[in-house]
C-alpha cells in the first residue's frame, strides 16, 4: 500500500499502469486490449483465492469443459 499519495496522484498512477498493461497485451497478442474478450473478471480484493477457484471450476463444469 502506498502512503502519502493524493487522490489525483493515485488516479494518474493507475492510468499509467493500465496503459503499460494494455501495451504489453498488444505486444504479446498483436492486437489492442478489449475488455469484452473476457467472460468473467474477479476482484481479488473481495474474493479469496479459494472462492475464485471454486467459481471457475463450477463454471467449467456447467459448460462441460471438465
């Protein structure tokens, strides 16, 4: 956790991180990042690893992937 960071500084830092992440995605896959490519996104600050794994397994079973 960063301390002594104002809200405008945090917003700016977050935007810079997102831009770098999108550039890496484009570099690796050769296309622009599109959030609609994902069926599911987890907020790791509100779900435990165990909950995420259980949810993924349940979803895969319901889609007969496993």
